[in-house]
């Protein structure tokens, strides 16, 4: 079951970058650079997906996860 999430980024007025994993409510992260924000949101998204696997909310069989910016 492939899971694909688009990551959207935006530069905040204070100079920080924010990245959001579209389709995973509440999965967003700040970073000092766009790349830093992307890495942080990907790590958070993987933790959320792992939690869903443990709770058996998504099937683990043949699972793959990918991100695109």
C-alpha cells in the first residue's frame, strides 16, 4: 500500500521556514532553512505513520512511504 504525501513549504515573516505534510493533519515543522523544515516534517510524518501502524489504523503489508516537494 503506497502512501504518498506532498510537502508544502512557506517562508514565514520572521525568516523561519514551515513545512507541512499535506494529508496528515497537524504534521508541520519549522526550520531555519527550507531543507531543514522539510527534513523535520518528513521525520515527524514517519513517526505519525509508525504510530498508526502500531494502532493498526493502516495495514503494514507491502507499505511504502514517499514524499514530494
